[in-house]
């Protein structure tokens, strides 16, 4: 049997190797945590954009139906509503599109389609007055009845 004695040099090498291995494992673990946290943050941001687009879409749909109720109830169809909405949701610009006739991605007769580069939200709504299809950027909009065409339209102010 060979006796095993560690010299001072052997102990120094052993301590250095242990230190290097500990640092390498720590770096790998930290890299994995940062990568996982980055994916989680992006998922949370996408969900925030989706939620905010849904809120803006529901508000606009409510405004369209309110204008429709006024048009249907009144003798004077000159109805115009200026509605303020944010220009960005969760730091991203978005577009609003009025889609009619069940055109994808809208499966209903009329929908608002709000979209950013990577998130799209569809909000169906119903009005007795036909809606003029169109597309615009988010932000303040004007909803008004066009008596000549007999349609509701959404435009930028």
C-alpha cells in the first residue's frame, strides 16, 4: 500500500481546481436563470399587451354601440363622438381595424381587430347601423355617423 500524503503544492492545486469548478458551475447556473427569466419577462409582456389591447377594443366596441344607439333613437342622425385611447399599449404602437362580413380573423359579422407586430386581439360587436371598414393607428379616434352612406365610421381626428 502506498501512503498518500498531500504536500502543500498538492493542496494548492486541489483548492484552485475546486475554486475553478465552483465558478464554472455558478456561471452555468446563473446563465440558465437569466435565460429563463428573460423568457418569463417576454411572456408577461406579451400577456400585458394582449390584455391592454382587449381593454381598448372593448371600450371602442362600447363606443361604437353607443353611437349606434343614438343614431337609431334620434331624429337628427348627426352623431359624432371623439374618444381618447392610448397611442401605445405596454410600450408598443398598435393598429385598429374595423372588419365586416366575417372576414378573417373575425368570425362575427363585425369586429375590431387590434394588433401590434406580434399580438392580435379580435373584439366582436353588434350594431344595427352598418359599419364602414377601415384601418388606423391607435390613439384618439372619432366615431361618427355618415348620413349619406348610412354607415358608422371611425377616423383619426
